[in-house]
C-alpha cells in the first residue's frame, strides 16, 4: 500500500514537471480507446524542444514491438471510433508533424523495418518552397505510395485561433489543392499547428471535409470524445524517456461528457470554469488529480455523483495553458484526460 502511494506521488510530480497530469475511466472502457503519440524531429540535437534522440526513438520502437500494443494507422483508429467499432486494448497511433527531412532519413527507415504504421501531418508551403531541412514532394510521395499516412496541417503552419476566417479558408484550400496535385488525393485527418484551436476553427476544419482533428494536449480518447479536439502525447528530448513513453502508451480514456468551457479559446472568463461529467460506474473518484501548466495542482470539486469542477487559482497567462487530470486504473495504468487552452492576451 505504501509503495502504491509512493508510485502515485511520483507520477503526479512527473505530470506537473512536464505540464501534464492524469485522469481515468473503468476497465470496461480500456478496450474502447486509443493513445496517439506525436513527434516532430529525429536526431536533430539543435532543436531539443521538438526533437527526440535516435536512441529514444529506438527504445520506443522496441517497446511498441514487444507484443503488448496494437499500433494502428491513425485514420483507421479515427474511422473505427466514428463508426462505433471496438478497438483493441492498448491501441496506439503514431503521428509526426511538419514533414522535416529527418522523418524521411531517420524515422521512416526504422518504423518501416519494424512494420509500424504512422502518419505525417504536412505543412505544404515549406515543402513547396524547398525550405531547408524539410522533405520534398518526391520523398513524401514515396512514403505515401508505401502506405505512410499523409494528413493536413495548413499551408504555412498557421496559428489558427488568431487568424481570420478568410485566411484560414485560403490556407485549408491551398493545402488540399497541393495534396491533390502532388499525391492525387486529399487527406481525411488534420492536426492544428501548435495544437491550438477554437470552436470556430474546429467548425471550419470539419466543414472543409476532414473527419477528425488533433491538438497537442495529452490524454487517451474514446468514442465519446470530440473528434475535432483529439489529444496526442507530445514527445521531445526531455519527455521522451522510456518510463514516460510507457506511461503514455498505456493510458486509457476517461469517459467524460458536458465538458466546460466548450471553447478552448479564452476570450472572457479567466480562469475559465473547467468541468466535466464522468460516466457512471467509476469508483474512488477521490483519487482524481488535476494540474494546470501555469498554476500546478488544482482544486477538484465533486458535485453529486459524477460532476467534476476543476478550480484553478490564477488566471491563464497569455498563450498556451494545459490542464490535465488523471485517475489510477487497473494494473498500474492511468486514465488520462487533458485540454489545451489558448489566451490571445
């Protein structure tokens, strides 16, 4: 019992230091959810905030091919959840943002050898402009023809919540046009640059024909989660060590509804009234812990049997704030629910 308590404290501390924290649903939900991991660069030590070392990548691949996990194509995960088909336990998707050259030279050979599917979210303008250290269309086409998923990420890597509707519409259209011209097809899934969006942005992405979109907030997701604000666990040199990777890929979703605020863009009430309702059946909700990246551990209030309110003491600063809640699940796993907010200041 003492060891279990110590383990919980260690995990909570790790969540706080990485601006991330944990939440949970009952074991019955474990087989109905998925975890997606996000990368950017590989073996590019000049960029530690977006890079993983090749040793870290090799360790991740070894873990994923250990027989414990079902690594699936990202679009197939989304379609299964959209259509109500069950996913295997420990379903994992791999995603890479921006189309840096090290995806082609370092990540792809390793992932291909291991037989692991993955998806690249491509910002098309840097590719069109032959920007140094980005892939070419020929390299992207080679990967796509070999079965690598290629997905949308705007044209210029636009910060979407602060852009006007006209600019967003043009970027989405330009990006899709280039995919059609260069690859002969348009993508079905999308990732918001910087992981930041708003309800208005999410609506535009949906209306543009995408079936789902991802942010950069940590967490597992299930069938009840909003498909245009799906989480991913970000990996970089500081937070890609094997223990954290295992913690992430073993996470299970927290089945929540009635999430507030509905809009991740902070425009008036600050700090926002954060809350959610947990599906019936979960016990021991007193073990639920929530953290914010700017204010540390938050106060958790339980209203009735299943309504949770997260009280953050300080207003969100300008820019990005992440709020994460976790709850212990079976066999050392964690239910994990996260949100990412943006305050334009």
